[in-house]
C-alpha cells in the first residue's frame, strides 16, 4: 500500500470585518493629523469616503471613543478629541507614573532584552533624524517608550498604558521632537550602566519636557476655534 504526501493545508482567510477596517482608517486619520483635534466628524461623510454603510462607521466610532480618540454627544454629534491644558498635564503625569513603574520592573525582569531594544530604537532615530523624517521619529519615539511595557511583566501596568496610548500617538505626531536621539540616548546610557533609579529620574524629566509641546499641539485648535 502506497502512501501519498498530504496536500499542503489550505487556510481559509476570514475577511477582515468592515468595522475593523473602518477603525484602522479613522484611527490613522486622527493620529496622523488628517482629522484635526476638536473637529466634528460625520458618519455619512466617513461612510462615503470609506465606501461602506454607516453601520460599521458608527461601530468604529464607538470603539474609538473607548480609546479616547473621539467624543460622542447625542445632542452635538461626534468630535475628534481635544485636550485643555490641565488635561495635558494630567495625561503627562499619568504617563510618567506608568512608564517609570514599567521601566523599573522591565529593567529588573529582563535588562538585557530591554536594553537591546532601546539601543535599536535609538539607532533608528539617528537615521530618521538625519533625513528629518518627523513622522518616522514620532513612530520610533512611541516604539522606544513602548519597550518599557513590552518587557514589563505587570499586566496591570500594560492595561493602564493602553488608556493613553492612542491620544499620546496623536499628540506626538502633532509635536515633532527636535532632540530625539540625545534625549533618549541618556536613558540608554543609564540603563547600560545598571543605574535603574537614574534612568527613572531621567525618564520623569523627559516626560515633563514634552508637556509644553503637547500643550502647544492642542492649543493650535483652541486658538483657531
């Protein structure tokens, strides 16, 4: 009796739900700055632009509301999020607490793995900074800080960071950093020297230094309005 090699398995690729596609497109438009902070968005217009019905757009906006990217008011409509100066301060204080705690735990749990990824990010920053790729710098900046959470074993800290991740990405893209390599290299150097507390102190200073830029990004819309 002869045996034949089984045919290569065929995997059915389930089409991505229209709602998921709408979420990705609208999220990107907000984060990348195509939709301005505080601007009103229309379900009908978004549906027309995306080539879908209003139902997946409505569901997408509800999901994005949970990410803090849109505000939905039954009386007024749906608006891209905007932050008042005090809210920016609150976001930065919260970010600082989460990232410092995550950095401390990550540097204890897997210092070599964390350091390797931080060095990778700074190397990418140097290349992006050299060609003035501001969008690339914003992406790498987010990647750098996300490493603290990636190597942190504390799931509660990871969940806490998810609360601000989308708003933070949107603010980063609207306020390019002009000293990315220098301000992140010092964190790498401190961790390479196994001085976790110094790294945490530098991180606190780094986040505080970013607050004026984030305030300015938000004030652009407030002044225009």
